């Protein structure tokens, strides 16, 4: 279990990554698939500084984490305090990269819960990857929500939603 910053960096360096900060991975152009399990495990830690948690979330925004990190990110989102809105937004941003059909129901639930505010934006954006009637119907509601309307319009456009056309034309 990752208990603190030093343990996290030590574990990553044992994998041959040679990092001093989690943000070294975030800013890296080299792939680091060997780090994905450690990063996912680290999302469970309740002892890491919030800045490290944000770095872990951002480091998971890679294709190598697709289909692997989604469940851990959803759980992290659920237990992240409301006042950490930018971290919650970053989790949604990473979900946009790694989302898999296994997380779809949880993402739909997050999108529909207005208490998450702007943190829902990238979850709404991620829904563009799922061409289902249920997703389209859920994306219709945010068209009246100023916190996520732009993301809903974009996602509905990607889905080529004929149902949303009249509601979207109002914004033109």
C-alpha cells in the first residue's frame, strides 16, 4: 500500500522510472505502462497529499490505463470532498481518456447529480463515446444546466443526436 509521497516515488523508481515527483510522469512523453498498477493502487491511499492525488489522477490519463483505472477513479471521485472541485474535475478529465463500458452506469449517475457542479463537465464529455438511447436521453438534461451545457452540446453533436437538434439550435 502507498502510504505517503516518499513511498510512491520509491515504488515508481523501483520500476525504473527515475522520478522525483508524480508530475514527472504527467509531463513525460515516454510511456510508462509498468506504473499503471502502482498508480491505480495509489488511488486507494487516504494518506497522500491532495496534490499527489491530483498527480496520480493526471498520470492515469493515458491509453495504457484504459479499461483498468476507471473503477478506481470512480471510487476516488465518490470519496473526494466537495471542496476539492478541481480534483474532481481532473478525475472526470482522466475518465474521458480511460472510460470503459463497465463504468458507464456510474458516469451516468455522476452526470445527473448536480451537487457535483462543474466536476461533471468531463464526465459529460466522455459520454460521447457511447451511442445508446439512454446516454442520449441523459445528455438532453444538461442542455438546461449552465455548468455543463457546452459539454453536453459537444457530446450530443458527436452522437449526431437528432433528438437534441431543436434544443441545440437555440444556442446558435
